[in-house]
């Protein structure tokens, strides 16, 4: 990622320019983080249980 910055008359960064690829990647990361945060309170299933269930169903 190689962002370019727009600065004001004081030299303070006020805006950023990203390639469309970098912008889309950031959007995807934000969506992933939003999903993770929204599921924070959901119950989890231990890895061992998932493997056992997949084996029982003949999927592993």
C-alpha cells in the first residue's frame, strides 16, 4: 500500500489517496472485522468437536 496524502496549509494531513485495489482491500477488511465483532457473543464449538462431527458425517 502506497497512500498519498493531501495536506493543508499547515502541513497537516487532511486526506488520503489510495489505489482502488487498496481501497477495496480496506473495505473488505472492515467488513470482516464488523462480522467478527457482531459475533463476539455467539457460542463457539471446540475444534475437536467439529472434527468429530465431520468424521461422524463421513465428511472427513
